[in-house]
C-alpha cells in the first residue's frame, strides 16, 4: 500500500481544528481567571443598614 499525499481538505480541517482549539483554550483561561478574581475579591458588607456599626 502506497503512502498517499495529504489532500487539501485535510490541511484546511487541521487549520480549523487548531483555531478552534486555541479559541477554546482562551475561553477556558478567561473563565478560570474570572473565577479566581471573583473568589479572591473581598466580600461586600451584606448587613442591613440598621445593623451596621459606624
């Protein structure tokens, strides 16, 4: 069985897959860093105004 040359459609599909993979990695990184920022931010004061000390 002879080794066949790669068809043009395979090259285009590889390019699309790499692009989509990079977009997905970027989205996961964005969600990760937003989650870290949300978890590490100080909590707002949630007491009612009548119970807050001055």
